[in-house]
C-alpha cells in the first residue's frame, strides 16, 4: 500500500464525461489499496471565463485600468476548482468510493498575502492523513489557499500543479502523479520534431530548466517544490485507458518520472531542447562604465515585475563606456522602455534600441557538468544551417541561444539531431 497524490488538469476535467473518466483513474488506485488524495484544476477554459467576467465589471472609482480588489478577484477565479472538486467527489461516491471535496481554506493551505499570486507557507495535513488512513479519498480544489487576512487566496496561473506537489510533501506521499493531456516529458516539442522521444526519467534540475525555458508540461514552482522536498513526481496522460495493463504499476507507471539525479544511473550529456518564443532584446548604448549602473537599470525593472533574462555587457576599448543588452518577454517591451525612459538620467545611456520577434532555444542536461565541447557542438551545428546567434548564456546544465524567430523550428530540430536525441 502506498500514499498517492493524483492531480488532474483542466483538459482532463473539461466536461462531465472526462470527470467520470478521472474517477476511473482514482478508483484503480483505491482498489489497489492505496491511500489517495486528488487535486483538480478548473474545467478547461473556465478560469479564463471567470477572469473575463472580472475584467468586464465596473472599475474602482479613480483607479487605473488594472486595479481591482484582489481579494474579490481571488474569490471569483477560485470558484472553478471548487465546482470540479465537488463534481469529482460525487462521481466517486456514485462508484461506491468514500470521497469528499476540500477547499483550500478547509485543510488549510496557508499562503502569504499576495492575492492572485500567493505562495504556500504551510499545509496542515493531519486531518487529511487521518481520513486517508480510514479509506476516504480527499478531492482537493487546486490553485487556492487561505491568506493571513483569513481570505481565500490563489496561487497564480498553473497553481494546481503547485498545490498537488505541496500536498504530496505535506502528507509525505510516496509519489505525486500529474495527469495531463500528454503522456510524459519529451526530449523536445513533438509538434516541431516528430522524432522527439518520451523520457523515462528526468532530474529535478533538468525539469526545472525545461519548465522555465519554455516547456509547458509543468508549472515552474511545482518543480521547485518537488526538488526541495524530493517529491517523486510522475507526468502521465489522463486520456489513456485507466484499466490498461501497467497503469496501476506502483513503482513504474507509464509516463515520465521526475526525481533526484541519483536515481538516474545512465546520465545523458543532453536531455532535451526547450524553446521560448516572443522574446525581445533591449540594448542601452554608451553607458558610463561605473559602479551601480547595473543596479540603476535592473532595479527599476524588477520593481515593475519585468522578468529580465539574458544579459550581455560589452565594454569599450578604453573602459569608459559600455553597452548593456538584455532580453525580456515581448509583451513587456513597452513597459520596460517606459521604465528605462523614466530612469534615463540616473542610468545615463545615450540611446535605447529594441528588437522583438526573437526566440530563445536552450540545450539542457546534467551530463554537461562532466563533458566538454557541448556548446561548441551547438554553435557549429547552427552555423552549418546559416543560423545567426544574437546572444548566449550558459550555466552548469544549460546553454541558451537567442536567434531570429523564423529560425526557431529549424534550430530545435538541428540541435535535437546533433546531440543524438532523435535516436531510440
């Protein structure tokens, strides 16, 4: 017998038939004698609908276009998960399974006070553990918790993954199964490279890089939590037959295991290729090369919640001037330019330039730590395809390369092939 947390995303619970199918997946684990908790998202598209309702309500008097009472926003958008959890509990009860729904505040899942993007501080899992021990299935509304102001809070988009991993850590689950519309983590996006392979295992650090660099399989914060608390996490498909052979395998169910790198005996040099579209490059020309200039640039951008990624600095031959180039999401360009303009006197640049429509392609693998020449292989392969590199950043386990948008798919396929990832 094991303790398992199962999480089902929006496409998995998109309608009543799919909710009934989810109930069959849960029943399989209950019938095997396992203690089970389930975390659910809202039905596919429901959160967007709820957000739209909020945005169409009258604005607060005297406020700008983006100001709402964040506490009421949370109360509204969290309702999608509450509906799904209740429906799944009813479906399980109809199958003769002892189940009940739980809202975030009932457990409670305690968060900070950042409504709309709250972070989990603590989960009191005692009562759920007791009830699971008695054979009751806990069906938990994902994406939500209880803030210090005693108001319902939400964790930000994709927060149900985070809820599931956090609950798995709190109840000391043997594993956390994330059911989605794909059957695992692939070496790259199969829609771009048909030869992409499903990985049997991937290390936490690699998955964190994949998730943060464009792979949409898991939410970044959920991977962070899994790594910190060493929660063994399986990515699985909810659309496979719940009763198919092997689906109930306790140790090796179908899908991809995200785990500590010590569990991976044969570590590949490169595990996968990720990409992120809609990147933009901003360059500040002829800055004075003095202490504090980087803080003057990136401090105000951070305060405006603009995520800066690749940073390249070029210093003039006499050391008096420097150029600073960095990337931001394309959607943040106008905001970033406005912030930089407001701080021009403090920063001291001559001119600002920007270019949108770029793509960041990343090569990821923990095996890079012990192998030389990984970057050179990528640069040579791209050069042979006539792909110009605009910027490069590296870490122990990744190389990120900025290129023009039209070359994205060619670059992904080229790098996937040159590291042998298309070979079974």
